[in-house]
C-alpha cells in the first residue's frame, strides 16, 4: 500500500488527503490547527497536530519512509521552511503547492520534485472551456505535450476515426473515447469507430497541434 503525507489541511489539502485515502493509500494528515486535524481524522488513517516549520517536529513523523509528501500550505514562508526540512530529511518525493510564480521558483530551487498551481490550473481549465466550447479538460503531461478531453466536433459526428483524420489533419492521437450513450469507456478505439454527438474524445499530442485542433484550423 502506497504511503502519503499531506501537510496543510486547508480546503485543497483536505481534498487531496481524502482522495488519496479513497484511492487506497495510507495517508498521514498534518496541520498545526486542531480543528482541521479533527476533521481529517474522519477521512484518513492518521491525523496529527504538528508545526511543519519545525524540523524536529517533522523528523518525528517518519516522513522519509513515505512514497510522497504533499505540502499544501498557503503561507509562502511556512511552505518554504517545510520543503527545506523535508529535503534535509531526504524525503523520497516532495510535491509542493505554489501560490505564485516566485513561490514556485523558490520551491524548485529548494529541491521540490514537483510544484503544482491549483488556482492557476483551475483558471486555465475554465478559460479553455469558455474559449473553446468543446474543450472539457486539458492536462499537461510533459514539456510541450498534453492530453485533451473534448466533446466531438459537429463536423466529425457520423464519421469514423479514420474519416475524421485527426492524425493526418492535426498530428494528434485519439487514445480513448468516453461514450455517454451507451455509457462505456473505449480505450484505444479502432479506426472504424463511428463518432457520435454524445462522445467525448481523449486526445494526446503536442501542445501546438492541440491548439490547432481547439481552433479548428
């Protein structure tokens, strides 16, 4: 069973802890506020009151044995000190939440293995869905590459994937189709799969190619 620690139990941290536990992980939740720790006790295996900015307090939690430690602290100072202490403890993987680009630069310089921007990511997804009505989600996978979830464009409805020619036209791949009618998930659909107006296409490709798909160029 994978082991995780979530430090900082605000709305984002608590939701992450809840989901990790629901996915079968063994989760340790940590916060300095008793009321937040008490709330987390109902959704994770273990929740403790501790000040993550104090290296000695972190050292007593056995975080170096965790598969990943998530730092979800809204205070830049607290976040930076916590990541610094985690590096000193040789934590295997540190995932830290940033509230600004400068904050992210500091976290990266300290050695955080991954830095996330919850508010920025949510803003980008909302803007994309408003700008391009058929785009439901956009997930960066690696520099220059993303996965895009989009409703089937009207001009492709009734055509097979081969006829739609997404690969030839845009250079993107349809790696799966979420069918709503009937309700099923079609992984690696065949070229003769007929696209329906209720289908959601999951595409993989370079960012520049996915942008052309969004714009229908």
